[in-house]
């Protein structure tokens, strides 16, 4: 007997995680629907390889225009698609930018989650549709304990972090009030070759590769001493799916349990590129030299009004209950990112 394919709906499908989650779900034989925003330039580069022409029979990958700030579009898509699983990955996801556009960030990152939850409830899909909310270690902000787990209190340090705390609690609220199958993933930083170019790992890899081949002279960074627990996006999207396959909905920290400073990340990439280097100076005058020339310098513009100095996750609950495992360490991640960047540069 043929089993019916599961249907998933992804908000934020054009982003780093949306693209990997799409691939993951398609491999599991899902029909994947995704919401894209109208943009004056193409915003689908991460999912172009998955695209299926609307005239294709029995499509498995279907895109819809919509926006998480538009309640009616959110609601009508959910009514039309009636998915078994909804993944809310849509966000203004840049912490520094959230200080520049705080109200917009709240609208997308906080109320966006509410709009989806309310649409599930309004269309009486509580028993049919499971919901995943893309929460973040930024909610821990000025951490009150180390490492951070599901019980660690939140102390967000940016409009982004504050908005995500709202989304976290409203997800729990709908779970408890309406018996909705709704889970929060509390994901620590996760990276890949598809990471947006203004996040620090991708910015470092991209600039140092270009410096290596003589296409760029200098990389400017902000705080070199913040510590992050960096994992691989491919590993982390699997955890999102695993949460929705459990019998009961719950919240889970997803992290590697290892942390490094931004400066260490720079050093790892330089070593991977076989570039000799030496750091000299202090504070804003700290510089990294290669062959007698400074290649990394500090620019105050990249400091934030408030910083999250340290993040380190304890994901033992996810390991125990979801049987989730980390497959990629930081050096393998850097390898993947550097290889992709160098291939791009060769193609250029
Ligand atoms: P990303 O690459 O910035 O992708 C964000 C996605 O959200 C994009 O598809 C973007 O569309 C979409 N989006 C933004 N505003 C929207 C709106 N108003 N309506 C509909 N879609 C909208 O982020 P990511 O790294 O994949 O992260 C996925 C989610 O996990 C985000 O919610 C992020 O906050 C959260 N998170 C990420 C990390 C991490 O380290 N990557 C860690 C913890 C939590 P466009 O392509 O059109 O801009
Ligand atoms: O790469 P980042 O911009 O990531 P951040 O702020 O940790 O946020 C990312 O991870 C969160 C999970 O914890 C997600 F929720 C969020 O959506 C996003 O994906 O910055 C990492 C660190 C920060 O301490 C920042 O101050 O790197 C420091 N940094 C130093 N120089 C820089 C730079 N960050 C950026 N983006 N650019 C710099 O030049």
C-alpha cells in the first residue's frame, strides 16, 4: 500500500537553514512548500537547484509568494496547504542590524511566529499541524550560567534577542493553551558555505581566501574576543526535524559544546590556507600581519551597542531524547567553507 507523502511548509526557505532543511525533507520524501518574498533582485540562489517548473507533474518542491509580516497571506497559505509540519525559519536574523531596524525586527521575528500559530489555531489545524520555531542562543545573551541548557534563564542583549524571546514564549503559550504540537529549537550559531556574507564566519573565510589569491588586501572586523559555539547548518536542520517526530512537543538546545573566539576562527582559517601570520598590537590597534603587511584590522563600526561575549551550549537533552549527534567539527566546517570559496574564486 502506498503511504501518503508528508507535506511541510517552510517560512524562510531562501535562507541558509531553509535551503538545507528543504534538501533534508525532500530526501525523506516530503512535499516541500516554501514561502518566498518578492524582491527586485533574485533571492533564490540557495534553492535554485531544487526549483521545479510549475508545469512539472506531481511537483515535490513548490514556492509561494508571501511575507510573515502579512497575516492574511500567512493564514491563506496555511489554509490552502494544510501542512503536517510548519518550520518558522523566517527572520531578520542579523543581530547588529536589529539595532538599526528594531521595530521591523520585532514585527518579523516576534509577531511573525504569533501570526503562524494563530493561523494554525484559526483554521482548526491543532491536531494536524506541528510547528517548529527557530529560537536562538542569542536569547541567553548576557549569560547567567555556562554552559547554557533548556533551563538557563534568558537575558537577551539585542532587539533581535528580545524578539526571539517573545516568539519562544508565545510558542509555549500556544502549546499549553491550545494543545498545539509546537517546539522551540534553541540553536547556537551554525554556519556553512551558504551562510550570509555579513556573518562573521563567512566574512572571514571569504575575505581571507580573496587575500590569499591577491584579490583583496584587508579584512576589517569588530570584537575579536567574543566566543561562539559554532556548528554546521547541515547537522542542525536534522535536529529541527527530529523535534517534530517526537511523541510530545518540547524545547531543545542544539549546540556543539565547544567554543572559540572570533580571533581563533581567523587563525584556523589562516592555518587552513597555509598563510603565515603574526598578531601585533592591542585594542583597536590589534592587527594581523602576513608577509610584513597587515591583513586584518579592527574597525569600530563593527562593534555593537551591546555584545554577547560568550555562548556555549549544552545539548545533552537533544542527544538523549532526539538521538541527535554532531557530525561536523569546526575544522571540517572551515574546510567545507574554504573549499567552496576557493572553487568560486577559481570559477571567477
Ligand atoms: P537567514 O539565512 O538570514 O534566512 C532568513 C530567512 O527568512 C530568509 O529566507 C529570508 O528571506 C526570510 N525572511 C526574512 N524576513 C522575512 C519576512 N518578512 N517574511 C518571510 N520571510 C522572511 O537565516 P538562517 O541562518 O537560515 O536562520 C534561520 C532561522 O534560524 C532564523 O529565524 C534565525 O533567526 C534562526 N537562527 C539562526 C542561527 C544561525 O546561526 N544561523 C542560530 C539560531 C537561530 P530573504 O532570503 O528574502 O531575505
Ligand atoms: O556572525 P555574527 O554576526 O553572529 P551572531 O551575532 O552570533 O548571531 C548569529 O548567531 C545567532 C545564534 O547565537 C543567531 F541567532 C543569529 O541569527 C545569527 O545567525 O557575530 C558573531 C560574533 C559577534 O560577537 C560579533 O560581534 O562575531 C563578532 N564580530 C566581530 N567582527 C563580527 C564582526 N560579527 C560580524 N557580523 N561582522 C564582523 O565584522
